[in-house]
């Protein structure tokens, strides 16, 4: 089973790092990886009660359709399974179909590496499709709720496809920042694509943001990638609202899949080989 094989590799790596005194392995403070392997192609196997794999499903259906999540065994990059997600077009609310890993504690100064293989089917427009969110819900000022739905009370950063050519980008609107764009490579369709997102987290412009597709570096740019207390205070003050960002700020959940489908079309994608680690 790929999932358990990967876990074994982690243990072997840590053992080897002690033996070889490898500073790179010793610096890893957290690692979670999943190849979506199951015994019976059951989605429930991804959500064991001990929390060792994924935490929950986020499914927001449009009014007249039901989004889908399944385990498949006919498309994968290794092992025998991958995750399949289908999200119908949005209507009065944003259509979503993704999975979450909660209980993280990723803070300023951490070096974060997130990778996964994606397969997006079709040739229809997927402009502004969001594939991944890294969020902090605990930092929100609980006294500020009016006009801010639950989905807007978890500031963070997102990977989305920008423009008609579907360029992978880092969207920072939920932390009051601009989108970090690249226009070197359009996101390939109907094939497996390896995505790597690397960051050194900071609530100032000292943060580092990198994106890779199939091993090719597309973006390497400094910039804020965590909520900043003063910026949030200023933004809300302009609306006549007193807002205090709750500190210490850390990212506690990651969502991956179709975390928002604002397109006018169905979106179907597969995911395999997920990994997140911090140093």
C-alpha cells in the first residue's frame, strides 16, 4: 500500500539522518503525506477516527446538483489509487469539493513545502479555479462577524489558476495582499502535473514564495504570506471597524481539491502523492 510505504520511508529517513547526521532531515519539524491508498476504494478510509490521515470533507453543492468525491483505481501516479473530485458550476454560492487536514501549527519563520500531483480533465475554461488553501481561523477577531461569513473568517493564501491561459498563481486577497503571478507556463490539461509550492512564512515582505510545475521553477518572489496585524487593523479601520488580529498567528488547516469553482462549467480533477512538511 502506497500510504503505509510512504510512512515507512519517513521512519527510515529519520533513522538514516541520525546515523549520517544529515542536517536537512534533522531540520524537518513536521511531515504528512498521503497517496490516497485504500483497501476497498472507500473514501471513508481517508478519515480514520485517530486523525492520522485527513480530517474532513468540505462539500458545498450548487442548488440543483451534487458534487462528488470518490477513490479511483484507473488513474494514478503510483500505487493503485488516487482521489477524484467533481464540482458543478457555482450559482448563488461558490461550489466546493475538497478535503481538509486540520490541526496544523505552521508559523512565521517556518519553511513550508507542499506538493501534489494533479490531473484536470477537459478543455473548458477553468479561470480562477482554486486548488489549495492554507488558512488560519484562530486569528480572526470573534467580535467581527457582521457581513463576514464563516468562509471569510479564515485568512490565508491560495493556489489558483489565473487568466484565460490558466497560469498557476498565489492568491493573497484574504490577507490583504495582491496575487503573485507567473505567465511562463499554462497549467497542462488531461495529464498528470506535479505541483510544488515552497514558502518561508512571514507577515512582512521578507516572506519567500516559490512555485514549480513538473520540476520547473515558475515563480520566486519575496512577499508577505501570513496575516499581518497592523494591515488587518488598517483595512478594517477604513470600514469603521475595530479589528484585532488574534496572536500568535499560525496556519492550522490545509484544503486541497476544488476549494472554489467559480467557473460556468463542471470541473473534474484527480489528486495523488500529497505531501506537506515544515522546517
